[in-house]
C-alpha cells in the first residue's frame, strides 16, 4: 500500500524534482510543472507516452493541454497528499 511521504522522505525525494522545475502547489499537498513543446502534435504525443506509464503504474496525473503547453499536477488522492508514486511519475515525465 502506498503511504504519504514523511518529512524526511520529502527532503530526499522532492529536492531533485524542484531542481528540474517542479514546485509545490499552494494550499495542497501536490506538485506541479508546466511542460512546453514545439507544437500541439509534440505535446499530445508526449501525453500519450505519459498516459501509458500512468496506466501501467495505476497512478494518473491531473493535467490539461492547451496547444503546445501541458500543465501537470501530481498528488496521491488515496493518501491525501504526496507519495512515492508522485515522485516516480514526475521523474518519468521529465525523461519522456
């Protein structure tokens, strides 16, 4: 079962994500990042690849797409905040 990140784990797990552009969402235990692409096709292709990983790991992002921009928010609703699944998916999204 997935658990909410402890304060110690947050320091270790989230610090590298903050360096790559992720940030905490004000008023929520969640992280957010804006991804910019060359055009709509590139953005949608990235979302398709991301969706395959999200489905495989049964952990789905909150996201929206407008033309070449994809806004992504990650939080584990089952635990009421951030878990290791969010960090794992954020790292994957950064590499796609």
